[in-house]
C-alpha cells in the first residue's frame, strides 16, 4: 500500500523547516518559499471535493458523495 501520509509529512516538514531556516535569510524569501507549498496544499484541499462532485454529475448518482461533504458544500 506504500508509505503512510503521516510518515511522508513527518519527513517533509523537517526538510522544509531546515531549508527555510538555513538557506533563506530574508523574510521575503522565506515567505515566498513557504507560500508555494501552502498554495499548492490549499488548492488541492479545495479541488478534492470538486472531483467527487464531477463524478456525481457524470454518473448521476450520489452514491460517491460522502454525507459530510454534502453538508460542507
């Protein structure tokens, strides 16, 4: 099944922290470096429910739509 997402997160975050502290010395460069992954994760977080909504529209069935996702939308 592959590595768990938590293990990948436990490896990814210290690498980002290390790079931010030791390689970027101005607030502008640090903000830019941290902003890119944050932007990618935010877009992914909001696009994920849209993929399910597209599947529901294509199949014309709400079988794939989780209840709490319906409440959130």
